[in-house]
């Protein structure tokens, strides 16, 4: 399968009104070169990587008890610094219902990372960010019952298990490739062990 590299030099004008308004939004042109592609952790490491909250612990897992939990909840202390996992551009930075103060960063390959319940967002939509750059302060906004970061990974608006890409316990990337396939207006993501 061909590897599709999305441009890293995005700007606010590249986002539609719906992209600036919603967390789960499809990435325009993601499948323009075919109906599937792979994203490998080695390629992500080349553009820079930082675990979003060093020293954190997992307090609520992906899809716990089949409840449809669309990410993982990670915690350190109130107002700890939240950092961008990879280089990218901030697609969304606002208060958004149950997410509270939320940031969505679009990275190359159409990958997006979501950081919510922030006490304060430090970046705005359209800002370019680097891996490790502070983007928010950990908080308890939206439907949060304790200070933490709800962290999601998405492709084409579809959430997938963050454990497939991140080793949350060791704060590293998993040695994997993700196979992304077009499905109607969305995408399916499957994890493949690297050869």
C-alpha cells in the first residue's frame, strides 16, 4: 500500500467552516491518491514526537465496559502542561460541549490528536505547533469529574484506540503500522505489527 504524506504546511484558510466547528470531521482530500494507505510509527517519529503528558497515569481506558469511550483519560496534576504529540496545525481550539476546552491538532497523514477538558487552551485554530510544544493546561472543563486530559486519536473523523499507536505506560510510540481504508464518508483503521 502506498504511503500518503499530507502536507505539513497547513494554515487556517485550509480549514472549512465545519472543520473549525466540530471535533469529528473528515479530512478533505485524504483519499485522493487511493482508497487505502499505511501510517507507520517510524514515519511519525521522523517528524518529531513527544508524549502529551509525561509522568501521567491512565485513569480511564478506551471503550471501557463497551461504553463507547472514544479515547483514554490520563492524569497528573491540575494545570500540568499538555504538549502536542507531533508537529501539526491546530484545527480546532474552543469550548465544545462535554469536551469542555478542547484542542484538535491535525498532523501529516490525516492523523489527528484530541486533547480535552483543558483548564486553558494555549493555542488557537490555525496555529502551527511542534511536537512537545505546550498547547494547553490540564483541567476539569466539560463533563469531567476530575482534572485530567481526555486524549483521542482520529483519522478522517473516526476515533481509533490510542493504545494502537501509543504505549501509554512507557510514554512511547508502539512499533506498528496502521492500515487506513476509505469506508463511505469515514475510514477504518486496523493495526498491523511492523515487519
